[in-house]
């Protein structure tokens, strides 16, 4: 699954650690999601959308 987490984070000039703190997860989790190694749970995807003020569909795209 492709995502736009890194782009959205960069727009806000947040570090991976700052995003992780807002989400209540580890920095390693943020890194894994951004690199596409880990697909977040639905509750975490909703939290991501919430901190960025957008819909889940704007953050994630179906992958190959």
C-alpha cells in the first residue's frame, strides 16, 4: 500500500519523532509505515488522518 505520510509530515515540518509522539507510537513505527514495510491498523490510520486533518483515502492508496 502506498502512502503519503512522509509528504504530509514534511509539509508541517514535523520530525518522525514528533509525529510518533502525536500518534502515541514509536518512531520506528512511523518509519516502517512511511517506508511501506508496515500497514497501520484501522484505528492508527484514523489517528493519522486526524493529526493531518484529512481523510484516510487521502493518505493511503491501494498498492500492487
